[in-house]
């Protein structure tokens, strides 16, 4: 495939933020184009988002971040220059921050990939160099696919359509709006996560989409104000990992490849892209230590690889000052070597910053097109800069994923149901399956979390008079496609599209709206948003229920200080928390909604608050008001929002969601991870996010600093009550002759997809009884937390601080009133280990382990211990 410019690939001497910046076997190339102009050229013709802004208007030119070569002037957003003594203007300053790992390992076809691998090897062996290179960069297809890998017609390889996103197929018609990642996390339901994945993937498949650009486990949720917090599953790596495993499994068993993203440590939107407005400010660098990256940020990606994810999307940010899509440590070292990843790596849209360097670092596909590869990559192979074996491996990984999901026979033509322009006549390809309606509703129901319920305010008992207030009760006035760069494209019809587009253009509004004032939320904004075919808003469903029950409804969705009828039996107040790709949230609460709630509560003795929140929401401004009797975090339920909410409000369904994050009493309680990191001082051109908190995020942070939260991680109320009893712990019995291995200090197994095989050995089994002690049926999430030997405040093991408790098991069980059931937790070697930075392996420490079981991270009535001595049972 020819590229738009006849440029050569960057030479080994090019000043780019890569790894060790010298590449084995690379010969000098012709002088590379200036990196700023090249980066701008790429951004001008690409889609900037992980899948869908390719048709944005031209971005315009921009200046370098230094002036006159003196290295001391920083260009600000208003165009002025300010002197910064010692300003770093050359990324050679950071060389060596990210350790080099070369060469890029070839795919091996290990485990379940063997058949697909052999087929791929046979097919790729028939391709010319040019045909192999063609597979490595996206092309225009004339469809609405976010990206397209071209086919090789003479070999019957059809190519692939890649499209957004992990919460349902976006930017097309006749698809479902599924609950978002945060909603799935709040459900704590593995089975439902898999059912959702199967339903979503069926729609992708019918529409001719080969690769679903999701699920999301990065961002993990480190930055509490992060704009994409809602796309991920949970800030806890175990919970996120368990649910992403089910999502990958369900999606790929349907025949659609998952693109698990954004790899890795992509934790803020601020400065995620090289700035095109305020000078040559590079993407933010997530500076993270070896142990933290393994125990927090890599953990859920490891579960996705274990499940067989066919694709991983690398991220915009730098990791230890090396761009994520050219970082040989994270791609070659962690992903392809340590985790044994068998699929292919694709860039986020426009995230390629180097040619030869990214090829050698382990990148396999660049999207949505490339001026760096194409003919240039062919030339690089011919001049010896890139071994042809590396290009062969790229092609093999792509084709193997296609075979692995049965796409050689089992999927429609790529993009067949993805029209490029929905305003023009096009064949209707209805992706929906009527059988998925129950899963859509169940998923919407179970992601709601009941946080307060005083005086049995809920469930409602067929009230005769209800009053409804707040801007988030009804659907937005518009659900209408108006072109490729419009509110509908980004799920922003209830919000402010200007804020989103300004963020995409690298010039974010410094004071964006923190709410969507024009209607309720079904999802957050950006490339992970839903496309609505139909939807049930809270007001829709409440109106239907009132009609059925003969209830008098009064409502006022416009006033912040509305009149309240004294006859009202209950007053429902609806607010929201808006978050979107491209910008981070302005705060964890907003004055308008807080005042709205306070105003209604001052006039209504039974005020029930419903917040559709795309992230953490601080509630202490009004939560203790005696007239605020109930609070529901409704998160982002998708199209069944209203129907699900009303079933919970009236008791047709029982709340069973639990918080997948901690709600603090005040924003400052989150510490240094509350806000995104900004360019400052000598790093004005190279923003640095230093993950100095290590593994102590969310509840681990609150535990370590003895901070009492408003609502702890894992908390959620029900209309019934539960009890826990009969904790039992059983260690595995070593197989005869293998006593030194089962409980050995370090794993010894061969690397398979997901890492060393014995990381998944079950070493300990814990059981407990859960009883429904109330009067109605309900589901409880039994949660298991482990305390490793040496854990606790100030304690260390081999110099590594260990959290006092870590989630290592959960089981959601539906129980009739009075019913008791036994729950079982299997603890693997990885669950009981920490990452040893010296041995570069998971270490199973000797000593006494404590196991606690209960209903949240701070309500754990059952406690037991077991011991591992000297690395043996």
C-alpha cells in the first residue's frame, strides 16, 4: 500500500521518545522529516479517537514548544511565550527511562491457537512482502467502519472491519445501547458480563464487524476525575480482570475479535495527545514502577490475554517516557513475552509516532492509515532496517486471529451493515436479537447501587401522588444523526458537544460542564458512546407506571428551585455526572445539582435522589439531610434505563449492585490521584504523571491512611438482609512427587497465553454460607479479601509495601427469603502472590495468610487463616 508521502522511516538516531533508541540490525536511513510536522500530518488525516473522528476538519498548523532554540520559552494556549529556566525541549533527556526489550517475539501458536497459527503460517507464506505490509496499516473502505485492514483477494483473505466500541456498536443504526463498563462493574456479575458480551458480539457480527474495539480495562480508574473512567469495569484489578475475562470469552465465542484497550496506564485525558494548540507539548507520560504495573495495570490485561483476546490496542500516552505504541518494554517484554500474547497489537487511532522503531518494538497494525509504514516499511525491509521476519510475524498474528474466531467462514462481508453516511439510502441490516432484551434489562437493573434507604423509603408502595424534578429524568430532545462530527456520533445529545470536540482538537475547555443538562444519560461520551435505536428514559417508564397505577404525577424539569406540592408522597430528583473521552471531569460534584437536591429536600420530607453517574460522585453536601431518604447511583444503564429504574423503585426487582470504587466524604480524601497531571515547570513540554502512590489506589489508599469513606468499595444495599457463616479453608493437596512445586516460592511453568501456566493453579479453596435473613428474595455479592504475610500499615515484604487487604474473590448468589447457599472461592497462585521485582516473577511468600469474607471491603464478618511454610505446603 502506498503512503501519502514518499518519506523514509525514522532512523535510529531520530530524536523520539522510544526505548534505548538503537535498533538491532538497523542500517541508517535517509533523513527523517521533522517530527512535529510529521506528527501533525498524521493527525490531520487520521481519526484521532480509538475509532471514529476520521472526518474531523483540518486541525491547522501549530508551533514548536521552544523559541529561538534557547530551550527556555514555553508557548501557552493563548499564544504567548513564558520563560522557564531549564525547560526540557529535547526528549533525549528521557532516553533509557523505559528499558529496551528486543527482538519482538514471534507468534508461537501455543495452546488453543495452534490450528489457527498453522493456517495463518500457510496463508502468509504465499504473500509477497508488499501484501504482508498492506495488512499492517488501515485503508479507506467506503464503509462506516472505524478502521479497515485490507484483504488479499487472490488468497481469499477478506480483510477486517474494526469498529467502536466496548459498550455496543456505535455510529450506526439498528443496534442496541448496552450498559457501559462502569455499570457492568457495579453488577459484580460474571454470568451477566458474559451474556452481555454474547449479545453485543452478535450485533457486531451481523453488521460485518470483525473486531470490536473493546472492552476497556485502561483506564483502570487511577485518576478519579478521568474522563473515560466510565468505560472501564473497576478500579480494582481483580474485579476488572474477572469481568473482562468473561467479556472476552463471550465476545470471541460468538466469532468477533476483542480489542482489549487501552494498553497501558492510560489514566487521564488531559494531554493524552500531542498538543496542536499550545506548542509542541507531548503526550503525558505515565511513570510507573515494575511492581505497580504488574499488580494493578497489567493484571486485567493478563486476564484478557488468558481468555484469548485476539487483539490489544496500545494507547496514546507514554509509559516511562516512551510512547505506548513504540514501547518495547510493554509490547515485546510484558505483553508478547511475559504474557505469551498470541494476537496482534493495533494502535489507538493516530497513536503511531515512529516507523522502524514501532515495528521493532512490537506494533503490528497502525490505524486508521499510516504515512510511516506502507511503501516505507517495504523499503525498510529491503535496506535491512526491519527484518522481513518481523513483517511476517505481523501478518501472521493478524491472519491467525481471523482464523481463530472462524472468520474465514462465519462472518458477513466486512462492513456490510456499516453505512458510511446514515442520511443516504442504505440497506437495513438489523443487528439486534429479540432474545437479548432480557439481558439488556437485567444488565441495566443490576448495575444500579442503592446507597441510602432511610425509613424504608424504597420500594414505593403504589403511591397516589409523586413529584418529579431534575434535568436528568427525560431523554434529550434529539436522537438524530446529523453527520459524522455531531452530538449523535459521540453520545452527547444531552451534553455539550463543543466541550468534546475542543478536547479532540487538543484545545480543551478549561471549564467544561460536569453534567449533561439536556437530558438523562444512557452512556458517557466519545468513541465508547452508545448509538440509540430506541430507549426508555426514567420519565418514560414512570409515566407508564403512573398510568397503570392511577398515580398523580407533577413534574418540573427546568427549575433549580421548583415548587413542591405538599401532598406529594415522594419527590424524585434526577441528576447526572457527565464524562467523556477527550477531557477530564472538572470536579466530583457540581453546585447546580447539589443545590437542586437541597432545594427539593427543604420542601419534601421524602426526597429520593437518582444520579446517573459516569464516575465517582461526592454526595456529602446533602446526603445527611433528614429529608433525603434514599439515594441510587444509577450509573450508565443503556437503553433499558427507565424500565430498569422503575422496576427497582417499585420493588419488582431488588437492588443488588455494589460499588466498583470508593465514594469519599470529600474529594481531597483521594489524595494525589484525584486530578490529572499537567505540564509544569521544566516538564512544560513533556507532562509527567508520576505514579508514586504505587499500588495504593482507591480502597487500598483509604485503608493505608485510615480514611473513613462515605461509602466503601463493594458497598450496596438491598431490600432484604443477609448473613454470613461457616467459613472453611482447604489447601490443595500436592500431587505425589510434585510437593516442591505446588507451593513453591516462584512459578516454574512454561509460558502460555496469560503467562506462566502454574500461575492459575488453585492453591486454596474457601467456602462460606450466605443466608437471606430478610423477607423478600434478593441477590448478595459475597466478597473475599486476602491479607498477605507482612501486609499492613508500614509493613513490608522484601521491601515491598503490601495493602492490608485485596479483593481476591466474589460470588453473586440469588436467594429466596430464608434460603441459605454455600459460596466457593478458588484462590490461585497469582491471587496469593506479589510481584518480585528482583526475581521478575510472582512470589508466593511464606507465612500466615488471613482471609475475610463479607458484603463489602469494610464489612467482613468472617475471618480465617492458613499458612504456607518455607515455600512448601
